[in-house]
């Protein structure tokens, strides 16, 4: 994967004398010392990270940790005090006015916590704003805007004013405005924080759905750990202007780098983070459809189990056979597995969260089969590991 | 022994007879010589006779009116001829009693600064009217005294309205046939007449107009009285075709004084000075930064022979004692702020203003020409609209903006203004308001935007705006007059200074109130600063800005009335004349017309502001 955004040693200070603050940082003073000795506030303290093309990179932290400052450094709404921001191989920090405007028009679009909608414009005008700035002619930009509005499910609301819409709908307008510009990169500054929990959940799902189709590079800011772990391909945890840990949600969950992170992830609802692939077992016991009943019995004997999944030659799942049915077949001198195949098992995909497996886990008599898109078996999940998965992951 | 006892018993008997001695109120008609006389008399009355005294300020007809009604007890300088129509009825009805003639050897008439005739080599001023000696020479020089409001004629600054000399001069203009070459300009008040002289004098410009002595102006500036026919009763009675006779400047008191303070009446009957003494006192005062106390003390020392004749020896001693002793009238007292501790802030402002007028004359002239052009442009547009169309337009505006009922009410109001005979005045006022508001908006919005972008500019502007808005609106008239003289232009200028403040303030507020994320959103899509301003900030701030414009309009409206004091025409002028004449009917007519106009303007601009709020 290519690195879309590279941030190197980014520092952002607030106050009239940034040099003093930088000197303080060189001397190794911390944020508090610098504030006390120089009167300057450190917003972001020597942060480096990179975002891969097509990934959702989530920055999480408490308020005041510098996360909103970082995202504003990416499109220079906040001008970094020092450090580099490299997008598609170009350092944007030293862009002049015109290059910056062009960069903002072409490369990035931003979605805001309070939506940042223009209340004196209609929904359509709002969504078309970026295109208007780009000097796209009216007919064309309205057509694009209408498509974007449809994409976020607001068809028919084009001519309303933003104030006439609910919070969730307003943020859809914000999202449509960003999408209409067709940027490579979406910057999302706590976009769902102002929404109530139910709508937030819908929006998260919709975002993932959009992302699976559009494959944008997304930098997403949140203070909600569940949201971070649900959406993020990778997550960076911030504290006092620095990134304290960065990695996939599972990595962070399993190996919190310090107490702060541990505290942070303590409240996490693991069912919303741990996925099928994290708790599935490699399918040791598996028989081919052509193998016959005796092979199946043998397989169950060896693995000390009472049922076994049956696959075809492409490892595609065909069904399950139980030890009882196999022994019955042997008594009747039948050897084909086909006749005793049962279909009352459950399958799941590897990215599904445990949260959504609990129901199946309760109902099923057999382990749950994890399959890929071609129905090939990737692993199995036994009922107990769903429950234990809530405590630890990758039990093996 | 007998004598001392006598004084004591007199005081006691008057106390027991009348209760406490009354507080005697002096009228201060606003010029320096009357203040000096008031102070002299007050010290003698307080220290010698033991009365408390006070002073009320008002224009000279108002002082006499107060004297007649008993609000004022003593007028030390009543210029009887100038205020004849209030003074004489007062005498006839016995409401006021003339006690003595303070002095009557004064002069009045048309003056010019001497440099106009002789030039001033020190200041590099060439003679402008070398052969100007008498009033009858004036037509030769009408070009020199060009009227900025009517450049085809010269301008003669007249006497303040309702002074008798105003009537004399108006008639004299006709008698001498000066009207075809000169515009007789109503200065609004004696104060603004002063300012017009000071302003012209500082700039070395030509000026001709009514003035009189004794005054500090005549003391400070080198002014020449234009000659006229020698006074002759017959000529005077036939169109005032001769010079002014000396005016009897009298001391008059309210009739009750004869009863309540007979000893003071006796003293005032003896009070007499001359024009020469007055001029010397005024000159002394001018040389001493206008220090009244110092001047009066000087008088008590210098003219002891004179004033001790006015009172008994005993009283004179008491007064002397108090004026001589350190702990007396002039000494240090903890009750009053020390007098010799002076901070003279105003002097520097005055110096700055006079420096500005000297060095930027061209700029101010250009500005005046532009303002004049706009006002007359707007006025000529308004004037060409027939009155019934105008009323119809007002109705339509009211109907469109608010509802048909309001439209009808506004139309009726307009009709009433016309019915009161004030249509032309209303048009004039309206054209000044519109000009003032337009220029205020043109200046105010960019400054407000700048202020909203920059905290330092805001910190710098805020006290200035506070000052401009809380400073009594009269004060704005002074620089306006000095820069632009008297007339329409300074009126518009003063209006602009006063009414731009709310426009700036509300623009600043409106833009600062635009949510930060909205601006960020605009910038994040690559908008330029100009696009953010025009597409986001201004539309968002528009309801607030419109509220500011509503306030600007109202401020302009109120200022336009006040600026009639510096010779702006329109409804305000009628109010001013009504005040000077204490003419209730005229005051009500013009007052209610202003109210009508203000209501219409206010409601319509307010509506515009509310409409913007809906977005």
C-alpha cells in the first residue's frame, strides 16, 4: 500500500512567541513547563505518523489532547509551527496561497463536528459549495450535488434550509458536501459526536458502507473509543499533544502500551471490537465430500469431537455430519456422506464482530463456520470461545 | 457700635420677616462678559449680603423668559434691543424690573477679519478686499465671500435667530439691496456664529457677518467693523438704513426680588460699567486661558474705586476681606477640586484640529465638495418627485415591507407633515439623513470587517466608538464646524461621525458571531478570503449588520436635528427657532414631523433587518 499522508515531527504551538516554545521543546521541557516558563501552549508535540491510501485512520484522545489541531494541520487550517505534512509526496507546509487553495479544492474535504453548514444556503447550495469555489458551472455542479445528496440518502431535501433538518440529516449534508468534491482524502473531525447514539450507529455503518465502495483515505477524529475501534483500520491514541500508541484496534486492545491506554480501553465493549477472525480456530477437523463416512468417523475420533464439517475440493462448505449419523450409515452399509449432510449450521464472515455472533452462538448446536466470500472455510468458532472472546482474544 | 448692631439686627429682622434668605439665581446667557458680571455680583451678594446664589445657563431669550417666570432672578446683561420681543412685554406686564444700565456704549454690526482688507504679511495672507470700508462696498466683493451652499452669491453670517439684530440685518439687506448678491445665512446660535469666525480666522479665509462688542472674539481677533451711515433715528426707523445705536445693556430682575432681597436690589441699582472696562476684562480673561476666577479677582483689585461705590463701606470691607484672604473664595478648599491644578486636554485637541485645518485645507475642501454633491444630488431627486407620488411610494413601501395598514398610516403621517407646511423641510432633512447613512455604510462596513478580523484593531477602535457614541452629540458639531464652517456639509459630516459608530460596531459583531466551523468549512474547500467574506461571513452577519444600519439611521435622524445649530436647514431648524422663541405651536409642529419621519424610517429599516433574520 502507498502512503498517502506522511506527517513528520509535527509541532503546533499557540501563543504569540512560537520560537520560545520550540526552544523549550528542544530542551526537553514538557507541555506544563513550557506553558509556565514561556506562556506558550503546545497543541501538538512532535507527532509523526502516516496514513495509507484507502484506510481509515482514527485519531482518538480526550478533549485538549490535540487531535483537532492535528487534523487542521493536514489542510493547514492550522499552520504547523514546525514539521512536515507530505501528501502524495509533496510537502504542503510551505504552499503559497494559490497552491494551498488548489490543494484544498482538489485533494481534501472536511466534515465538521457541528456540521459547519452554511445556514443561509439551501442543502443543494451547501453541497455544491466546493464545486462553486472550483468554478464548476452551475448546471454541472448541481447535477453532481444532487447525486451526492442521493448517495447519502437525502433525495428530496435539496431545497430545504439546513435548519429544517435533524442533526443526523445535517451531517449527511456535510458528508455529501465533502463527497461532491470527490477528494482523495476525507478529514472527519468528530463528525458523529453531536448525534444521538442510535443515529451515530447508523452513520457509522453508512460510513463503512460508503468507504467499501469509494475507498477514500479517511482521517477520522473521535473521543469515543468504541467508535475508534469500530471504524479504524488503525488507531492513534493521543495525550497531551503526543501520540502515545498507534496500531490496529486489536493490537492496542491486547497490548496497551501503558496505564493510560489501559484505562482508556477499559471501558471498551469488546463485543464491538473483537471480530470472528480474532477468535476462530483453524479448522483441523474437516472432511472432503468424497471421503466417505469412515474417514469422517476417524477424523472425529482423532480430534475428539462429535461433528465435522464437510467441504468440496475447493474447501467450499457443503454441510456438517454428526458422529451418530455416521455410525448409523456404517451399520446400514452406506458410505456416502452426501445423504447424511445436515444444513442447520451457521456461517459468518471473518470481519463480523462478536456482538453480532452472540445470537447465533446461543441458537446453534454446532460450531459457527467462518467463510470467505466464496463460501470457503477459513475457520470455526466454538460456542465457548464466543463467550471467552469477550475476555481475551485469540485463545490459542 | 450702633452701626454694627444695626447690620446684625437688619439681618435678623429680614430673617424673621421672610424666613431664610432666598437663593438668588443668575441667568447665564452664554457669553463671557455676562459670566464676569455674574461672578462679580455673586461674590458681592454672597460675601457682602449673605445670600446664596446660583446660575442657570440658556440662550438669551430663554434667560429673559426665565426671568419673567421667576426661574431666574437676575440678568446682569440684558441686550434689550436684541431680545425686545420677550424683554419689553416683561417690563410692561411688570414681571421684570429694570434696575440699571450696565453699559450702553457698545457697537454691533457687520464685521470682517482685518486681514480681509489689509492682508497679513506674517501669515502670508494677501488683502482680499482692499477697498472694503463700508457695508455698501460689499457687492463688489461677493466673489470673495462665496456661499458654499449657493456659489452664485456671497454669504453674510447673520445674527442668531430671534435676536433683534437678526430682524435689523434682514431688513437692512433689503434696504441696501444686498439680497441679490448675498445670501443671509442663519448661523443657528451665537455659539456657532463664534465658531464660524474662529474657523475662518484660523484658516485665514474671508468672512463677513454680524458681531458685537464687548466680546472676547473682538478682544482676541483683529476684526474691523464695516462702516455704515451714522445713527439717525429717522433712517433707523425706515429700514434700519444706518449704523446700530448703542444697545442699552441693562440689569433686570424678577419682580419678586424687590420684596425678597431689597438690599441686593439697592446694590444692583448702583452697578454700572463701560464697554471699555468690559473689553479690558475680556482681554484679560482671554490672556489667562479663560480663567474666570482670576479675571474677577483682577477686577476687584483693579477697579476697587469703581465697585466700592456700588455698596456701603461695610459691605465693601466684607467683600475685600473675603477676596483678599487666602482661606476665602479663591483659596484652597477640600470641598472643591484645587483650581490651580489644571490639566488642559482640550488645548491639544484644539491644536490638532487647527493644524489639520491649516495643512489639509485642500482635502477638506474636496471632501466638502463631494458631500455637497451627494446631498444636492439626492435632494434634487427627492424634490422632482411630486408630493402625491412621494406619499404613494411611502404607502407602497410600508405595504410591501410590513402590511397595508402600516402603509396607510405612513402615508397619513407624510400627508400631515405636508399639511403642517413642512414638506420642503422634511425633504431637506431626509436628503441629509440619506446622505449621512449612505456614507456611514460605505465607511462603516469595511472598518467593521477590518475590526472583526483583527483583535488589535478592535481594541483600538472600541474606545473610539464608545467615545463617538457617548460623547454628547453637540460636541461633534465643533470639529465639523471648524473643518467645514457652517451649513449643510458640516451637518452631514457631524451626522456621519455620530452615526457611523453603530454601523461599525454591528458589522464587527455580526462577523465575529459567524460560527468558527462555518468559516473553517469555507476555507477548507479552498475559498479565498474574499470568497469567505462575500459568500459566508457577510450573508451570515447580514441580520446584525441590518440592525446596525437601523441604528445608524436613527442616529443620523437625531443628529440631523441637532446639527440645525450649525446652520443645517430642514426640520431641525424649525425646532431650534421654536426653542429660541419658546414657541410651543411651532415646536410641536416641527417636533411631531420629526417623530413621524423617524417612525417611518425606523419601521422600514427594522423590517429589512428582521427579514434577513429569517435565513
